[in-house]
């Protein structure tokens, strides 16, 4: 991967890199690029929500009191608004509390303890496996690991997971589910192509109760003027004769307020009935005042898009700063490649095999916190030790630039070390 | 149970009761006494919360941004406030979303799939039974029924469950838990005595991982000037050498806003660590803005007590109206007895065996909705068919009075029918 350079040229690079590292280390940075958290300025965009719904404003559009118990599926106006956002009919959407992760967790525990529509028996006690496009999202893996579900990695491409591999593996009856982040995938930013979505909807699966865990976390989180519409995965599954195949998840955590948003479940009629039956034992109903707060503030799909454009104005420059810093130090060296996402929250960097852990360690020496190497793979173990996920949204633009320069430097240094010349020197 | 009356006297009662029933039926009432819901006037008491935390007010007392992710255990100030309410140290309290039912559900699914501290294995696949004081709360039973947990009824007394029976049954290793509503129990209103709490904390159990599911739903929901402090069940369990025995649950659903309150989990250090480990896979954190909203509004324990006095002024007259109506028609007849609760949300009426279903049916004929007969027993089956739960908080005072008069009448009629005279006539 490294182009042939003369020993002298390499040595000169090493001298410069080590000097820069020493200078940065002395600067005592304290930068965090670990998690996909909105910045305070992004949260300020939802400032208007902090005093909503407001005095005496507690009636829904049908005149019900949003303060009281009930309304398990969510307010019709909230389901209409977020159904439009996700390309799902309101009657197939459920509005939950603040965490889509929690909604996924609950689907998994209910699948384990009760089974899903189409299950011959509850999943617990059986050999259950999920397909995981890698690089992927550590918290998706976390549930499965916690509940003893086997994780089978599948390579992630620019148009979604490697479908040849997916189709081959899904034929195994033990494979009951698959994690998908179809739009601006966490962490590569790749968006599934229509063809990928169609193949996922139509493929033959060994298990009759196989589910796509379709986490559309970044459906409207565009970084460019393009606004690809979400795939109509429910329609595609129905068309292919697999109407109950997809569980859709999403939230407003990165639209309105990270800790105080709304989370959604959507699925076929049978899946929604199943979900509501389980959820109805768990709770008397969701926080409908927070649903009013959201509908009062965002109003309609245009309101959501306008709001997301304000996010874009804040975060797109941070993504650009990272890409610039990577390009400036590493461009043309052949030591690393990285994604240039058109949406979502992450940039993924692939560096020389066996060097990601070292890069995290070197960055720590500069006061830059990175997500642990391996966290984009099941069980936190990346066999290639080459993938890092960068999350540029939370720090300020100046901090992001400084962090990205530091990270690019560490990738460079680790590559020079790996080349053997630096270690020997 | 019925005092000896002359056939003539009974016939006269029957003539009057049937005439009154016909008159009421013609009035076309539409009254709902089914669920323990706060009235709109009670929700108005929390009106001030609808515009909280308010513009730019999103920092916690330690200066953290309550809008963002994180803070799994809840804000320290919220834990202090509600820890004081429940008699639990803040470090042993967890603040969750809006539903204590959901917290209980999650504890059960995690116990099933992972086990609790002290479990030799996850509960799933084993014969698992819970003790249920009866009359009890249908939603408690609902989980267990849904997940195949056996429910063993135990008689409820004025000072808590029949402890002889509880101790005998708890010796069975299959018995892994027990539902307890220690203060103003749902639905009898009974408060466990100190002696009962001590025996529950200290009793020998067959299972090493036995848990009291201690649902302190009505800890501060007094209907009189008396304010019994919550039992220190964590302290009693620790003292008895069973430090991990109690899982405490509670919420502000009937303090602030029924659908938009906060729910709590509390337990020993080991139980809290276990809970947070599971919850940390399920969610990145709770809605901390709602926690700020609550601490800003209620401020301190005095604030909670003042707020609950305002509730009392609204609902105590409704309880009195029910008791008056029952006494007026049924007093001295020996046809029914009822609780006179000093707190909580319900009045329980015990009528002649085999007549509760008929009373519900008769009431329906008057346009009065009652919780189905049997709902206070596991599986909705009351073998005595004699218990009804009345929930007087939601309707207006005039409606409650009308409903209670109607219900008393139906109890009377059903008893006359049961006596055979009316059916024969």
C-alpha cells in the first residue's frame, strides 16, 4: 500500500512527524472525537422547545388531554409528521420515548421471550445469529452480545452490505436478523442502493421469522444538497412476498434534542400489532407532551428539512475540516483512505492493517480521545485492526480541525513505525 | 351475611330498587369508574410545568447540558429530591422515563434473560412463580401472565399480606418474587405495617435470588392529615442479612403529569449496578430535561407534600362521596363491605359471593363503566366473584356521586336477586 520512497525521504518524513507530535503533545490538547453527539450549538437550534408546549397547551388536534395516561401508539399528528419523514403510513408508526436503541432492545427481548410474528417459538434457548455489516455500530452489537446472539460480520460496500455474502449467510435458519443502517450508515456513511434494498426484501432466508433491523437513524441528516428519500422498505418487502420482514427504527435524537427526543418503531400491520401488544403490557403510554412539543416545533416535513439544513450549516464545515486535514497530511501517500460522507455523523478511516490500536494510543498521547479501535466490529475485535470511526460533530470547528490534524499525524506516524524504519531508528 | 328480613320487607326493597334502577337507566348516564386516572383539575396543578424548563434553562446544578445524551442514572438533583420522597439515598436511585410499569417490565425481562444478582442462572426456562397479594393490581399480573410466570395468590389483610401464608409459600425455590404495594395498596388502600415489612425482609426464602417487587406507587398520596413515612425496606433487608432482596419502584405519574412524569428504580448497591448495566445497553440515557422540569417545579420534599395536599383537596371529597353513597344505601344491610382508604387511588368493595360480575353488568345497564369483575385477581379470575375496585379520581364530584349511588344500587339489586326472591318474582 505504501508507495516506494527512498529511505532518506522516509526518514525526513519521520523527523518532521515526530517533531510535530512532540509540539502537539506539549500543547496539552483535550479533544473528544468519540461519540456522535450533537454540539451545544446544534441543540440551541431546538431552543424553542424548552418552553413548549406552553401554558394551557395540552390538547391534541382531536381534543384529547396529552397530559394524561394512554395513547400507546402515539398522537396521530406525531405519527403523521414522522411517518412522512420516514416514508411510512402513520398507522404503521409507533411513537415511543426518547431512545430508538431502547425500541430495538425491546424488540429483541420480546423476540427472545415471545417470538415475532411468524416465529415457531420464542428465540431464547435456540442458536440465534444476526448478520452485521462491518464496519458497524457498537451499540447494535452490544445488545446481541449481552443476550448471547451470535454476530456474523458481512463486509460493507459503498452501496450497502455485500449482498452475495448476505444471501449466502441468510439461508442458514439460525440467522434470524440483520442490522441495517440504510441511510448514511454508521460509520461509513454509505447509503444502501435501491438494488440492495430490493435484494434484502426479496432474498430467501432460512428462518421464516427473519427480520431486518432497519435503523434509519440518519434518514434526514444530509450533508449536501441531495436529499435521497428513504427506501420504502415496507413496500419492497410486501411486494416481494415478505410483508413482515422489516422492523424500522428511528429517532429525533439528532434532529431536536439528543436526550429528549422521540423514538419510532414502524413495520407491517402484523408487526405493529405485535409491538403494541408487548408494549401495552410494558407501559400505559408514552410521553405525549413531548410529542406535542415536537409537532408544535417542527410542524411539518418542510419544517424538519429546514431544521436539518440549520444542522448542516453547523456540521458540514466540521466534516470538511476533517477531510482537509486528512488530505493535507496523508493525501497521495497511500497510507490510509477515508469516506467522504454525504450525510450522517461519522467519517471512517481505513489505515494500514495492524495500526488502528497504535493510532488510538498515539492520539491519546496528544490528548485526543477516539472510539477504541475495534469498536466498529462485533465483540470490539477488528481482525484487521485498521478501522477508526471519527465523530466530528460535538467539538467546535477549531477543535475538530486540531483533532483531525493530530489524528492524521498519528496515522502517518503509525505507518512510518509499521514500515519498520522508524522503530529501527 | 344478609340479616333476616321478612319476605314483605325484602319485596318492598326490591320494588324500590327496581324503580330507582329504571329511573336511573332512563337518565342515560355515561360514567367511567374504571382506571386510577387523575382528573384534568389534578393535572392543572402541574400547569407550571408545561413551559419548563424554559428558554436557555438547560444546565444542571453541576453545569452539565441536560439536552444532550448521557446521564444514565439520572441527574443528582432529581435523585436527591425523589430519594427523599422514597426514603432512599440518592446513590441508590435511578431516574427513568415516564412509566414505573416499564421499569418493572424491564427488571422481569432482564431477570428472565440474564438473572438478577444472586441468580444461579437466568430465570427463563425454569418454573418461576410470584406471590401476589389479592386483591391486587391487574397490570402487575399482566407481565407475569405474558411471560409465563406462575402467579400464586395470597390473601391481603389490613396490615399487608397474610404473612403466615407468605412465609410458607416463599420457602418454595420456584417462588422468585412477590408483588408488594406497601403504601395505600392497589386496590384495598391497606398500608403494610412495620412488622409486615420486617417479616418480608427477614423471611427465609427457598430461592437465593428472591425479590420483593416493592411498588411504592402511592408513597405520598395521602387522603388524610397522616403522612406515614415509607418503610425503609432497603435498610430492613440489609439488617436481616438479605441486602439485595428489594427492587423499589415508583413514579410521579399521579404527582405531576400522568403521561409525562418520571419513574424510579431503587435497590441495593449490587442491584443498582445490575440495573444500570442492563439499562446501559438499552439506552444512552433518560430524558434529563423532564428531570429538570420536575426539580424546577417541585423543588424539595416540602414542595412535593404541598403539591400532594392540593391533590388531596380535589380527590378526598370524591372518596367521601363514594363512601357516603355506599353507606346510604347499603349501610347496616350486611350485603357488602368496603375499604375506607387513607390514601391511594381506590376503594375496594366486597359484596356477596358470586355477585360482582352481575353488579358490573347491572352498572353497565346504567351507563356506568367498572373495571371487570375479577381484574384484581391473577388471570382476571376471582374465585369468589365478590370484589370490585372503584376508581373515583377522574370523573367530576357530581359524576362520582351519581356513579357511586348507581353502583350501590346495583350491589343492592344483585344481592336481592341472589337471595332468590327477586329472580322468582
